[in-house]
């Protein structure tokens, strides 16, 4: 966000997930440096909207990401149409800032920056006079079109010795054996269930080692994974968990602090709930689950907020995907959280 801010004159106020405001002195430093506007991820936050209106009236510039997420696949994530009423309410000139090559340099799931090129620039400025008469649907379509970046078509090379490491944060479905776990090392990721291996190349393409891997890029693998989860029947995993592992469980007081409840909490993921030792998060009682950063999971359960953070290879996506699969059962909604 600091590099984005350098493209504009004057201060830029960023909408930022409330998680960064619960990290002690680091949060205080961020408040002092950029004074971001906290917002609850994947939910309607009236207070955040009011803060945006206040900043706009004071002549400030506001930066928000329509997707609310960095992509795990290299293709754009879901954007919430609710941003359109906010944009129209603020009545500010709209600057579309495109980032190209960012996924190649450092995918969301990776811990390393690869050697290569990326570009960030304002691709278009839309004045209030241009969009005031557009319908919500027309304006939403315009923003999506201007923001669209397909990182699989960059044609660039991105070099590093550890190209595939931690890809298991993004994938958990094997095209050969279904729900699984993976282990990555250097430029290779291996399914721990069937042993199949895939190499991640500098051109971002995937290739099977000793077999024909069906997906040319992570984007196609990710899309297959989404469709696989949508085809699952939550009822089939009510008595036997789909996954079991350990992670740290914390209680979060939004914008203030986190309290570790248990360092090594045993997690069991079922079709309708997440069991965390003696705590049960029934999906019917959860208002939203969301993935933060690379592999943290926030659970808004009844009146409380809890965070799950595993080791470096922890995949938080599957918990959120299972949650949304359950919540959207019996509907045509294909949204799985990102």
C-alpha cells in the first residue's frame, strides 16, 4: 500500500481489515504512519462507511480494493457490488489503479519475492460527472472491466529457487485422489496421498513429473478445486472429519488485542461445523469466515471473534470454502469466500 500511495499526491486513507489493528505496537505504528480505516472483512460495516464519508468531506483520498483480497490463483477474485453505492455516495473522482505482474513476483501463498518485473499505474480516472448517471450494474461492470488482470498471460519469467514452496496454502484438492494435503519444496509440490508431483516453472506454468498434469496454471487448478468443493455433499462429512490438524486458536477483541486460548488446538473439519478441542463452531452460528493474509482464518461466531493460525503450511482456505459450501447449500450461489 505504501507503493500505491507514492503514485498520488497527498495522503491516501486505506480501508484495511480490522485484524491489523489488534497487533499491539505494530498497529499503533500503522495508525501513526497511514491512519487506515478499519473494516470488517466479508461483512457490512456501517462504521467504516461513515468514516469514509467523513474523510471524503474533509478532502481526503480513499483507497479500497473492490475484491477485498489478494488473489490465490492469479485471476481476479469476487468483487462485492456493495462498493457501488459507497462510491456514488462519496462522489469523488475514481482512479483505477492496476497492478500487473504482482502475482508473478509474489503470489499470495508464497513467502518469497521472485526476480521479475511488475507494474503499478493509474489506468483510468472516472470523474463523478461520468458515472453519476450510470446504473449500479453498469458501473460495477465498468470497474470490473478496468480492474481485470489475467496474470497467466503476462508472458514474463519469474525466477527463484523456491517457486512452488507453500502452494499448499492455496490447493487441497488433487485431480487424482480428491481431498488431500500437499507438501512443497523448491519448485515441486507433492500430493501426500497419491505421491503425484507437479513442478512450478518460471513462466508460472505447471507440469507433472512423470504424468500428464491437467492444469496449465494455478488458476485452472484453483477453479477445478472450487467446482470440486461445490459438488461435495456436506451431509457426507457429519460424523467423520474431512481434515484434522493442529493450530493456534486465539480470541480477538476487534481493533484492540488478541488473546491466545490454546497453542496446539486440535481442529476437526466437518461438513457443518469446525471442532476446536472442546469448542464447536457450528456453521449455522457463524456469521462469516474469512481468510487473512496467507494462512490465517477469522471466525465470526455469535458475538465473538476467533482466529485460527496454523504452521507455515497451514491451508486456511479449505475451512472457509467448506463453510460457504454449507451456507449456500440448496441454492445456486457458487461463492466460496474469495
